[in-house]
C-alpha cells in the first residue's frame, strides 16, 4: 500500500491502514445512509481510500486515522451533493429553455416542409411520439412527461435527442436545402434534394 519513493516519515503507518481496512463496513454504512445508494457509497468510499492513502502519512500522532477518514468521507458526501445539485440546476435550466422554444410561431408551423412529417416516422418510436406530442400537438414537456410516466428532465432530454435525430434525417434527405429552410418544398425524402 505504501509508495517506496515516498519518504518514510510520510508513509502511512501499517496500524493506520489496518484501522481503516477494519472499519470498511462502518464507512460504507455511513456513506450509504447519506447518499441512499449502495453502489454510489462504494464508489465514494473507493475514491476516498485512494485520495486518503497519500495523505495518511501526514497525520499528527495524536489524531486518529478513523476520525480523520470520517472527515474525509463527510467532505466526499458534500462534494457529491454539490455536483448533483449543479447537474439538477443545469437540467432544470435546459427544461425551461425547451419550454420557451417548444412552440414555433403559428406562421412557421404551417410552412414546415411536408417531408419532415415523413422523416419523423423513421425515428425511434419514442422519439417520434415525443416530437408529435410536444412539437406538433403543443403539449408542454412536463405534461408529456406525466403522460409517458417519466421525469420532466428525462422528457426534456428525450425531446432534445428526438429533435437532433430529426435534424440529421432532414439534412440527409434534403441536403443543403435543410440549411436554408425547407419552405414550400417538393422534396422526396429518398431524393436527397428539394425541388424548389
């Protein structure tokens, strides 16, 4: 466990390592209670062991390795919650952005290329349904999420991925016309170009 290139004064004492290893189950239970997931608790514990081994040799002689490691675990839980909170905030902002941009202007909706509807039928069924319900029917993403039984964040991601998949299909089928707008086109999805 100790690094042979590390000065002997900084190497973890075998007794400290033994104390940490013998408390493995207690550490795991401590983490699992705070994060609610055994797998996540195991990941956090492993990361803490890796980070802690380099610092274990720097412990003051009057400091308990177990108490020190519990502080390290508390910090790992706090860091995890901060990262999770940041991810949730980003997803919520993304969902809000989708809500704002979900409804195209009325005149634009009527002028969308006929081939888009045909191309949407080539997508995965859940993508096609998401586009139909949100973009065509005008159902808010949150209501769509309730309808299909998934979280609003997952629904937002599904709609985003569906739009991206449809954009790629339109680019493949309509070529450069897709970049310039497919208004009033006569393209055939298999033809590769619009007949404007």
